[in-house]
C-alpha cells in the first residue's frame, strides 16, 4: 500500500493495513489498554477512527487513481454493537457509492477471536482538489 494514503494518526494508534484497493480496504488493530475508556472497554472513538481511516484509505485509492482529487470525510456515523476489551479487531470497508463528487463507504469491525461484529459505520467523503 502506498504510504501517502495513510495518516500519521494511523501509526499513532497502531493501525495496520492489509489489502487496499478502490473497492475494498482492510486493517487490524490490536486493542490494548491505551484504547480503553475508564471502564476497561475499547473507547467508542477508536471505532469511529477505524471507520474514518479504513474508508478514507480505500476512497483515496479510488479518487486519486481517477484524478478526482483527495477524498475527505464529511460525515461519520458509527454504531457500537458489542463491547470489546482486548485482542485483535479486524475492520473491512467497502464502497456503497462511488461518484464524481462523493463516495459512501461502509466499514464492519469484528473481533478476530470469534468473528463477532462489534461495530459498524458509514463514512461519506467529498472529493476536493488540493490547494496550490
């Protein structure tokens, strides 16, 4: 994967990317104490971050390859479905819509140990041209 699609924030939270293409993006996160809220569970913001990061990388693989500019998130809606304390989480994103001016991606986040869905989200992205 091209490093220019990743955000430095992804490294900060130890997000590891796997397959990245214009129609699929996947990443893993080994959830630990640093990802917890005060009650020992993975913080909801971590799930929102996974949705934003995974969808953004896939969306940019699509938009930059077509000269549409940078795809930037404009709306993130993430639902937390089950609690998770520690261990590997797998996030897989797929586009719902890819157009000339915007994209909509869905990201499913599952526990690696049992495949249970712990969160799901949608990210709407707009294509913008970089400033000169």
